[in-house]
C-alpha cells in the first residue's frame, strides 16, 4: 500500500507501477502461465451471497437459445445470450437489492484503509470572518471598530494638530509675520496675504496631515485586513434604506472625524449614484470641528442635554436627507455581490502605499482652495467688508432664523474653515458690543441652539467642497452644497419658531 496525493503528485508513480504489475499478473493467469491464486482478489460478498450470485450466473448462462424461447425469456438472459453483458454481471443486476449493502460496506472498508482523517480545529481567521458577518457578535464588533476608528482619528489627529500648530506658530508664523509686510507695503493687503500663507497653510496642516492622513492609514489597514467586506455584508440591510450598500458604513461614520477624507472614502462605492448619496450624507455628518462648535456654543449656556439634543436634530436631518436623496436620485440600489476577503493581518508596506497615494492627491487638490479661500476671507475682514455683508443678509437672518446679523456673517465665513463659525462669532461679538464679550451676552440659549444646528448642517467647508469637486465634478459639488444650505435654513427656521427666537 502506498500513500498517494494526486494534487501534490506524491506516490502516483508507485501506484501506477503496482497497477501495471497487477494487470500483468492477471494476463498471465488468463494465459495459464500463472496460478489464479496470485491475482484473484478475495470475494467481496459473504459466502451465502456469493453462492447465490454464482447460481444465478450459471442459470442465466444456460438459458435456452432458441428464437421462440428468447421471445419469452428473461431480458437479462437475452442480454447474456447476445453477449451484451456477462452472466455474472447479469446476476449482479438481478440481485442488486441484496448486493448493495455489501458493496457499500466494502467501499467504506477500502476507504478506511487509504484515508486518514484528523480532527482539525477551525482556524481563527475563519472563525473571526464568521463572527464579523453574523448579527451577533458582528454588530457590536462593527460598532467597536467604528468607534475605535473615530476615536483614533479624533485623538491622534487632535494630538498631531496641536503639535503641528504649536510648531508652526513658534517657528514659521513669526518669520511670515516679518517677511510679508516687508514684501507687501500696504498693511491691509499684507494682513490679507498673511491670512492666506499663514492661516491657510496652518489650516491645511491642522486638518490635512493630522486627520486626513490618520484616517487614510486606518482605512488602508481595514481594507488590507479584509474587514471592510465583512462590514459591508453586515450593514447592507441597514444602509440599504438610504440607498447605500453596507460598505458605505465606514466613510459615513468616519465623517465624524473629518468630512474631507470621508468624501474620498466613498470611492469604495461602485456606482455614481451610491457615491453621490454617500458624499451627500458625509457632508451632513458633523466633523470634529463642527462638533466642537456645537459643544462650545450650546453646552456652556444651555447645558450638556441641549448639546446632545442639537446632535440629535442633526442626526434626524441627515437620515431624512438620505431618504429624500434615495427617492429623488434616479436609479435603484443594486444587490450586493462581492467576494468575502479572508481576514488577515495587514501588510504595513501595502497600508503605507495606499495611504500615501490618497493623501498626496488630497494635498494637491485641496491646498489651492484653502489658500484662495483664506485670502478672500482676509480681504473681506481687513477691509471691513464684513459689515456690508452683515447689513445685506441681516434682515433675512433675523426674520428666518431669529439670529443677529453677525451670526449670519460667521456662518457664511465658516465656509473656509468650520471652526471659524465659533471663533469669528466671538470676535464679531467683541466688536459689536465694544468689549470682550461672551456669546451669552450676544445671544440667548435658544438662539445659540439654532445657531449651532445651522452652522453644523450648512454648506460644507472649502476643503470638503474641493474633495466633492474632485470626486463628483463641479456641478454635483455645488448641488450638494446648495442642498445642505437649504436644509440648514429650513431646519433653522423651524427650530426658531419652535423655540420662539423669531
């Protein structure tokens, strides 16, 4: 007996040699030059069954051969007479019901002689893949991974942002503050240029490197580990209500850290319709900057419960907007068909290459928008044009949202950077009231609640708009921006009338 494995080619030559040798022995037996005992296999069936088989074979072989007898004889006997089947073969057919149990028993015995079965435990990767796609513990696992990714982007990005900001402020800002006025002799214009080269580049460093690069590293690691396909299968039914496949869960949830990388993360979606809806929802999810505005503007004056309520309103608006977009955008959500990748440890080299390629594209596309937007804001602020803007939009802001005019100006200028919605409001409050005033002196808690919701939902920042333009085109980016602005104004108007700020 030889151990053989056809897939690996082990023992095949020896098995073929044995078969050839056995065939030669049987040929020699038929020729009468060798004893039958040397090659005749042991009987398969028990002695009584073998005797019955031989008796029936002899009976079929001795069947009458006349034409008249053939017309009424057993068909098996006719087949033996015509040479179609042997007498033993015909007897085996006749006695099949009695022979089958012995055949199966013999087959099992032979298989047991050549097979070796070992109890092998299921690999951990296979068990983890099964857990990741089952409701339990798949959903808690997904929530844990999403929360971990969000906290990693928030904490790591925040730490890097603070470090880079401090280094830039200590080493670069003083040099620019001395060099720009020397090159640009007009003070207002020099200050506007400083807004661009100092504030704009600092904004890129404070957003791009910390948050975007951190998110891209996490996304590449999740992709390379194979977990994203498991999460897509798990969350497909939930996100299907919004017209999105389950794979949209990661970029939508990651948008809570920063909208810009989340927009680029919608590349994992297959169709343009899915990418448009996904990017639309991403722009409505409050990023870390907008969350800071909500917390800092509402919690100190209206309490933490009011801040949580503001986040609840934004979440309700986001879900309603997703349902509306799914109903209005032509097309249907196709069935989810994908190959489940096996879970494995990410390869650091692959993760770094993916993250760097995406991050480089973001920096090249978003930096010009940040610089140009900061320059425009600097010109408007240094020239005092913001007062004209406040006078122009003031009546509409007061009548629609029940907010002071400068609140509308802060929301409008927050298009450049969302954290400016809070910083500019504090600065405008000090200018408006003539002293170092707080937000509580400028607006009531109800007005601050409306302001926080409107600032969170309104038009995305310039970096997010640049990402939308890069991914979906200028027209779609402007449509999404206009839709978010309309949602912000509509939601703010409803809240203003409910809370009595109008």
